[in-house]
């Protein structure tokens, strides 16, 4: 700019006066746009010195510059130089006052004008709309004697901006009835209004009008049409609009990228993204979000790094998305770098960014820093409270979670679901029922997710009475046999011993997924109905498109084991990878070892353990030991016990089984040696546990347990019962 200014100063204005004035005007506009006050003042002085300040074109440019700089003394001096009323000058003053938010002064200038043109009226209408004075703006619109396409469009766009899309469409109909021809800005605004109102029928009519008036080639109109088609989920139509465009800008490419993102076609979306000749922050955010949502968090983080390296500034939503991605990757180091950058650019105060940071730290098991971020949020909303609450629940800090929950200013379904889900996850089932009852008393309606969590708790403690009560509430809420709730109910009834109710729920489900089938197959197997379990698996293979998963095949192997179908079980095990595409894992091998051991095929079981492609589970060795005890095979038992000792120094199950085998064979010295070895290793057999439900409360009891508040009374009753039994 300084070079251009020096070049102008060295130019003789008399050689080509008009060209000279245009150069001055262009420079003044640039100074105004870039806030170059010193350069603008220097040019003003030069113009005064040259004696050409009185040229109206240059004077207007100077006036606009000083108004932009808010240097009112200089601006007023220029106004005086006009020596009376000038329409352009008054329009400049009205526009400046509107930009400053001085609407009363702008309106006063407007009312005092002896004459006005279409620019004057449109400026005031747009200005009032800008500051939300819709009724006042529309009053001036109706009074406007110069209703041209610009003023009509200002009214339509203003109504749309303030959420009055329906009124904007009515105004568009009036525009057409008045005979005024819409322009590209009008059409763009009207298409947006159709999207907002969901009036796709009118949108299609507007599309016809666009073609009729010849605006179908306009870039901004086509971009709006692509978005319109996307909202209608007319993806083919959107692609046709894009393909017909002779000229495309970054918005066009981003819109077509958005189509493939919405369709879930990540491969095509990436192809479009890579082909884009130009990208913006929105296109980067769209592709990053899609990779993150699809679970490819690594690629999402790579794209974010590329975005920053190429000089693009991430939006708040993009920052929020990448923080969520890093949280899923548990990449705390990268998350801290993003946090530092967020602090540097000053957007940490945004509640959505802060909530994402809380989520990041908590998922990386750093609840301390998560709490520091949470405490720094000035205007906490329910999302930020839920982020911190969920973080504590995720990390098993249930006391902190409950304290936070109790002090939340407002709660929603997510809050209740988080605390209940946390108690379920960490097996504090009494607290689950306690909080759920409080939720019901508060008037909050449980969601399907919350009901599923409570049913899971009922299944875990085999509380059939509570489960039936929850089932009644689910029916009352109108959820019926939703696939997720149906699965949870099926599981609850099966684990509570009511296999008939479990089958009834399963049979009534209108839709079933892999988890539904797995729960029912497993429930039948664990209830001793192994043949029914295998029959159901066969029915699933014949009538459903569901592919067997790891858990389902584990249930099938379990069924084979418990009904003595060893060869059938081995056949399923051999077909896991070749037929079902599921690679056997440790628990599958354990189940087969158990199956072979139960049937006395101990050498085959030992051979299977030795051939495992990974280290066997302790349970597999314990299952073989159990078989050795049943079939009195001391040789294999000793080898297996040594392996178990090497595998799990802190596991007592194998040593107890070995001790029992020696005891059944009368080898008391060996029993004593095993017990001594257990003491030396600090191993102790865990006590058995049982529970009883009384008045909707589940009580757990362990062997020789004295922790219950009424344990003395309980043992007195037990002794009384024992003496009564002995007397019989």
C-alpha cells in the first residue's frame, strides 16, 4: 500500500484526471477495508494539496473511509463541504449509524430526508432486521414506494434469519404476485426457507421457477439446491445438480461431499474430498467427523493434523470432534497439545469445547485434570455436568459421581442414566435400585437405556420380582418389545430362572439382532435346555441374516458341553474360523477343554491345552483338574497343577482342586503338602456367596460372614434350625 501511495504522489493528475480519481477512490477503499488510518489521512492531505478534494466521487470515498474509522470530526467536515443536501451523503450517514448500532439516529436521518431512493429504504429495512426489530422493519417495507428485488430479498432474508421462515415464504409468494423477478440471492434465501420449514413441495416448485428464469447455472443457487436435495434425501437429484454445474466453488464441492457423508459412503466421500480443487474449514470438518463417527479415529486424527499443517483454522465443532476422537484413542498427549492450542486462541470458555476436554481427560483416566477443566467453566450447562458425571462413573469413582449428581442444578435423562449405568458397571446393585426409585419419584421418565441398565442389575442378582416390576413399567411407557429392551428382558428372565417368560419375550420381539439370539441361546443352555439351545441356533442359521458372533458360538459350545454332545461341540469348534469367520479365543478353548474333561477325554483335553496358539486361561487348567478329580487321574492332575501354579501365582482354584483329588485318593500327605504350598504363596480359597431377596432388597452372604448388621441374630436362627433338624 505504501508503494502504491508513493506511485500516486509522483503522478501528475492533469495528464488523465478521471483515471487519477479512480485510482484515488480505489486506494481509499483499500485503506478503509484494512483499517489503514495513517495512509488514508496522508492521501487526504495529498488531495487537498492537489486541489481536487472537491471532486464528488473522491469526497464520497473519503467520507466512507472516515465513517469506517469512526473519525466523526473529519467526516462532519466533509459533509459540510457538500454545502447542502446530498442523497448519497445521507445514505452513507444512515449506513454508518446502522453499522454502529445507532438505529435511532439512522431513523432520524431517514425521516429528515427531503427525498429518498430505493437504496435508502432498503438500507433501513435491512438494518432494522439485522438488530431484530422485525415488526418495525416490515412496517417500513410496506411503506416503501421503491419495492424492487433488492428490498423484497432484504425482507425475505431478514425474516428467515430470525426464524420466521414461513413468513419469509409468504413474502416470496407476494413478490411473485407483484411481478418482480427474483434474483439469485432471493432464490438462495427461499430454498433455505423451504429447508427450514420442510416444505419440499414448494421447494420443487421453486426449482421449476429457477430453471424457468435461467438461474439454474448460478453457483450460489445450485449450492442451495444441492443442500435442499440433501435434506430431502434425494441424493441422485443432488448429484445431477452438481454434475450439471459449469462452475463450482468450494461450497459446491463441500455440499456434494456432505451428500456422501450423509449416505454413509465413506469411500466415495474421501474420493470427492481428495479431488476437491479447493477446501475450506467446513469440508475438512465434514470428512474428519465422518471418519470419527465411523470409528476410524486414527484416520480422523491424521486428517486433523493435515488440516492444521495446511493453514486451516478448525471451527469449534471441529475442535470438539477431534477431542472426542482423541478421547476414543485415549491419546492424552495429543489431547493436551490441542488443549494448549485452545487456550492460546482463547476458546476454552466455550462450553462445548470444555465439555469435550472433560470427556477427553476422563476417558484417559485423568479425572483430576478433567475436574479442573470442569471447575473452570463459567456457565456450566447440563452437558458439561453430564460429562464430568460420566467421567467419574467411567473410572469407578462412584462416591465422587454421587456427590456431583446430588449437587447438579438440573438433571436430564442422560444424568440419571449415567449414575445408574455407573452403579451397574461397578456391581453396586443396591444403589442401582435406590437411585432408580428416586428417579421415578422425581417424575423423570426412564429411557430405554436406563431400563436396560436396571434390567441388567436385576439379572445380575437374579431378582425376578424386581425384574417383573420393571417389565410392567416398560409396558406402561409403551416401549413394548423394542430390540434392546426385549434383549434385556430376555436376559433378565433367563438369569432369574424363569426361562418360560424369557422365551415368551423373545418370541414376541418383532425384530432381533445378534445379541437377542445370543442371549436366548445362552439362556437356554445355562438353564439345562441344551438341546433347545442348539435347535434355536439352527433356526437362526436358517431363518435369519444374523451372523454368529463370539458369544453366540461360546453359548453353543457350552450347550454341547452340558448335554454331552462332545463330537458335535468339536465339530462347531473346528468350523468357527472356516465356516463362521470367527477366530477362537481363550474362552472358546476353555469351553472345549471343559467339554472334553466332563466326558472323561482327559488326554484330548490336555493335548488341546498344549496345542493352543496362546497361553491357556487359568479356567481351562482348572476345568481339566476338575475332570481329573472326577475320573481320578492323578498323573494329568499333577502336570496340570504345576502349569496352573506357573500361570497364576495368585490363583487358588487349581490347588484346591488338586488337594481334593489327593483327598479322594486317600493321599493325605500330598493334601497337606498342597495346603502348605498354598499358605506359602499366600493363596486362600474364596468363600462361597449366596443371596436372598426380602421386600425388594437383596442381601448377600459369604461363608463365615459376620459383616451383616444382624449377623448375630441370623446365626442364632441358623443354630435353632440346625437343632430342630437334628431332632427329627
